[in-house]
């Protein structure tokens, strides 16, 4: 298992940070997920599967990193 997570019984837990410039978007996302009863973990994995899993390259992530 990767070093950046912790498995508590059957779930993996972790932590993350949100940049100040993204705080409003993060709070809006949290509200959206709360209304729809979706966890951040579910959203994270769903987004990964839709956007990056099986991608032929990392160009999208490189662009994200550059801002």
C-alpha cells in the first residue's frame, strides 16, 4: 500500500490541502456532494476513472499542474 494513506478497518483514509484560490470552488463542491450524498472518496475515484484512467499520456495532469 502507498505511504500516503492509512487503512482504517475497511476504508483508506488520507488528507489533502486546497489552495486559497480554489477555496470557493472546493466549498461549492462539498455542498454539491453533500446534497447528493456522495463522499469525497467516491467523487475522487469516479473523476479519476472518467478523466485519467487508461489515458495514453499525462498531458491533462501536466496542464493541471502548470495551472
